[in-house]
């Protein structure tokens, strides 16, 4: 039997870091939602006790470093599954982009293997397993829109923001999340985005208040390291996006756009100097 599972990309409407914890992780407050740019996982049971990963994307690991492999291994070990699986990753989400592509693949593997092997693992338990693989994985298991606290694994589902267009632009650099967090001085952050204002904007379906409330404290670090990300932000603003922010630790910048009529100008303006531009919708 073959099954398919979609793994959508996430964007952070808000990313705040409250402090660095003694265990080395950062205490964060994030509001995350999904967009309809997605990888697709094809999963097929193998009679042999093995995990095989393939992908058309030549630049991701296909061994035990792949997060989908790790998800399969975790579920096999924890539930004593003696069968194997072949997972093909049809990658559409750019890699190391701040869009949680690897985390979403891991989450899709957990959801998919739960179905394939009829394990009936409740979603909460899948989230707990996901947290062992990475801080963004639990959110990718549930999807939707959520406020994430702790190191990102404590989730409170909230309603989805009103539908809009999302323009994603990724400059040709790979940013390491660990590197950005490593350079962040959590106690020196002077301006924190206000999660309660963003939550209220989402609750009221107020698109302009959502655009005004966008904020990400990691921007300062990444923008200083990579001036091209700042250039991209400024261009998107100039071209007329309603709200613009870097996602996660970057380098992808997203613009929220309410009017379809604006899209061609923004897309063409960005494509003049940035090869990877996507026009998608929020998943609502
Ligand atoms: P985040 O926003 O969660 O920090 P990201 O979008 O910045 O994630 P990913 O695309 O998840 O980054 O890739 C981060 C690293 O993980 C890459 O260097 C890549 O080699 C590795 N990786 C492992 N598994 C995968 C996967 N299934 N897809 C993409 N990258 C993977």
C-alpha cells in the first residue's frame, strides 16, 4: 500500500525570544501559520525492516540525518514496528530557508506512518514524539495557526488569520538556525513584538492590524549578517506588500498582500534580482 501526506511550509507572524534557558534552549513566543507551498511524501511499506529515503532534491541528506528518516526510526522503535518503509520526498519547500521544511517532512512522516501502520497514535502523542525531533515539529504535526511557547513545543491552537496572498522570496544563501540563535543576545533585545496584540488582531480578523503587528527578534541578527535580506525586505515594502517580515531565522522574507492586483508588480520587481520567489496563499 502507498500513502501520500502533504508537508506545508510554516511562516512566523511573530517570533519573540524571552530569555536563554539554563538548558541552552531559548524561551520563545511564536505565532505560526501554514502556507500552501508544500513538500509531498509518498510512503510505501517494505517487508524488510529498513528505512529508505529518496528525493529529487539533490542537496538534502538521505541518510539518518534526514528528519523524515528520524521520524520513521522514532515511531518504529517506540511502537516496536518490525516492518520497513520507503519514503520519497518530493521537495518544494526551499531548504534551510526559515520555512521549517525539514520539520514539516518529519511531522508528515509521523502522521503518515501512523496511518500506514494503523497505530492509532493520538495527535497529542505524535506532538510529543515530534518534540524529540525538533522544536518546530509539534506545530507541523497539528498545522493550522498556533501560539507556541516554551522552546516552541507548547502549543495553543488559535483561529486562522483571514485569507490573503503570501509572497515568499529566498535569497541564495543558507542560514543556520543554530548560528543565528548562537549570535542572539537575548538579554539585549530592546524591542519585543507584542504577542497579545497579534492574537487580538487575528481574533478580530483584522488584516491591517496583523500586518502592523508582524515582528521577529531574529531579524536583527540575520540582517546584520546578510545585508541582502534587508534589501529584500525593503524591496518588498517598496513594491507594495501590506506587511513584510523575515520568517524564522531566515533568510526567506514573506510579504502579506490582500489585493491580487498588486501581485504582478511585487513578483516581477523581486524576480529582477531574486531567483526564488513564490506566490502562495495562507492555508486557512
Ligand atoms: P527551521 O525554520 O525549522 O529552522 P529551515 O527551513 O530553516 O528550518 P530546513 O529546510 O528544515 O531548514 O533544513 C535545515 C537543515 O536540515 C538542512 O541543512 C538540511 O540538510 C537538513 N534536513 C534534514 N532533513 C531534511 C528534510 N527532510 N528536508 C530538508 N532539509 C532537511
